[in-house]
C-alpha cells in the first residue's frame, strides 16, 4: 500500500514537486533550448525520485548517443538508451556548434513505443527523457508529445549538467548531484539498431 501511495504521489506531477529539498521548476526561467510544448520538467534528483517511486510504471530513457551512453556512463535506474540523435556516418562537421553533426534518429518514436509495449504501458504512461544537459531531451519530449504521449518529462539538467564558468559541466545534473550511475553497460538497455 505504501509503495502505491508513493507511486501515486510521484505520478501526480503536473508541477513536479517531490519530497526533499527540491523546488518546483520555474517554467518562465527554463532556457528556450530546453523548453517543451507540454511544459513537463524534472531536475535530475526529481527524475531519480520519480523513477524510484514509480518503478516499472515509469519509463526512464537516456536519449544521448550510443557513444555518450557507453563512454560517459549512465544512471543505474534508466530503462534504455534510445538516442534521439546520432552522429552522421561518415561524420560531418557542424561549424556553427563546433562539433560533429548529429542527425535525428528516425527510429526514435518506434523504439519508445516498443519499450512501452514490452511493459504493457500505453501512451499515458509517465516517460522521463534525459540527455547530456536538457536540450536534446526537450526535442525528444516534443517529438513524443506530437506522437500522442501525454506524460513526457524532460530532465532539465541532464546527465552531465550545465556548463559552468570554467567551461566544464559542473553546475548541476545527474553526476554532479551524486545520483547513482555506472560505466557498466547492460545489453537489455542498449540500442542495437
């Protein structure tokens, strides 16, 4: 009974407020690149609490590239890595952003649907999407919302967090919040397409 009450509390998050020292996200303060049409946001600690309370009734997706997932680690509680975008093959240079170009994964929505179906969950199930720092996860959340998913939460600070004054991602995010993560890969979570 207690577990179901915790799940119910975690799922009633139109304004994500969870127990602990975390404040509701001020939607007006969300940077443009991280905004979603639905306005559903979580911080990394809130995402951890929601997934922990919701268990298999919440789908937690790491939408970073396979390379990021493999080389930078991933939260232990993620259910799968389904990249929202991947590096072009062969790689192309994105001069405007000073990095390799990323192109949207045309299989993204179908792969999410397959993960939900495997769990017996529908388009109304809570889905948490997380990238490096919140930009790609906002686009992934919008894509899923357009596909009819109603509870897609973007993790604003992502796995590595926002850039600090020294040019390092040390402001916030999953790793900087000391939430559980690992370099160990699990084939059941891997995107193998």
